[in-house]
C-alpha cells in the first residue's frame, strides 16, 4: 500500500482507503460479522483511513468501526460527517449548537476524545456562504473536539467556495470515469491551497466493477433501487447520476481496455489515483474479498496514455452530456 499526505492535516493515509456507508445501511443487508471481517481485512491490507458518517445506520457504522479499532494496535484515522441528522435539513440548522451536538454524539459512537476529521455532510449550497458555520468548526477545533475539518460536497462550485476558508483541510467529492468535471476545475485549485481530495463513489455505485447487468436485482433498502431519480437524496449519489442503461453500455466499451490480470474495479480506481491531486479513493465494500481486491490497486502501474485517451472518448461520447454541467 502506498500513502499520500492528506491536505492540511499531518496524516499520511492509504491511497486506497475505505468508505463505510455500506456497513451502516442503504446498500442491502451487511451483517455485523461481515462488517467486522471487512474492517479487519482493510487494516490487514494497509488501509489506515476510514470514512463514515453519523447517519450511516443511525450511528451503526461508527460503532462497528470503534469496536474493531479497539482490537487493533495500528494507527487508523477515521473521518466522519455531520449535518444530515437535521430534520428538516436546512441552512439554519448548521449552527454551533447543532454541530456541537453532532460531534459529541460521534465522539461517543467512535469512543474518541477528539475526532480526526469532521466533514459537513453535503449541506445546502447556501451553507458555504455563511462564514459563521466555519467559525463554529474553528471553535470545535480550538476546544479539541475535532482535529481537522472539511466538507463533503455534491457540486464542484460548492467545493470551490469551501476552499476559500483558510482552515478547510479536505474536500470529499464524487469523481470517477463517469464524473470527470472535478479534475478540470477543482483539482488545480485544491492543490494550490493544500486541500486534500477524498474521492467517494469511485466505482459509480458498483457500475465500474463491471459486475452489474440489466438483470441485477437490488434489495428494497438499497439506494440503487430506490434513488435512481433522486427520490431520497441527490440523484448524483446513485450511479453518478447517469441513466442506468446508458451507463451499462459505456461499461461494455470500457471492458476491453482492462489489462489481463486486472479487474475492472482496479482499472477504474487506478484511473482516479493517476490524478495527483487525489489524496485517496474511498470505495465501499460489502465483504472482505472486495476490500482486498480494491487494496491491490495500489500495487499496479498507472494507465497508459492510450488507455486514458480511450477512457476520455467513452466519457465524451456516452456520458458527458448527462452529467458534466449538473455537478
């Protein structure tokens, strides 16, 4: 496993890390036993950064992570998110009282005295135009309840506004073969400002694993079943906002580019890691086998210029018009 510095933090984190949404819920059933095994497998394979949120299973993900880390001696950084517990989810809810309450709840769930990294969890756009929200995060940092803070965003423009705040350490954003716009606009600015980039949904909700087909059935509680058109949250979080059948056609065009001995998932993850502004990818997993396979991406070489050109062609011809100007 290779490691990269995470923005303004002093963390050296695994370039392939772990997203823990799946072990909280919203992806079908993942048992406590499977979650425990995959977390141990992640650490065994050099992963030292886990991304979660207080709403993943109403705290289940945070608690499971804490239970596993109590049995490990390795340094493992945990990033969590705050804000989505608000009901209703409004700009005014992002105040010092609520953020303090959310942070204190996560401290209990994770069994920590200080949180490594707290990210605003895809708040309404106007939150980024309220300096008092970031002052509240500065206060939590000064109190020692959090070490660093960042944002998890839906749109490039939100990230560009967020990185204007001088103490913002990280931005989490969707970036993959089907969502390439952040690489054009955000990444150069983030590098200039020493802001780390956490890439979520690197496999486009599993599409870029190459294992999903028209006949794939998703559980009733899997967002790939109930949120394809944004019924519950931003539609860009499900299959990157790309129409399911069009995305499958694009996947078929990509498959011949995958070298012998690679999986399509490692190919897609390697494409992301070839962007030097990226601090890490945080693919999720439902079992330990997926974790181990994803971790192997750190060992494989960069894509060739020819492969990158062909990936760009698939994006331009199949996907760009569907997503590029929305996020």
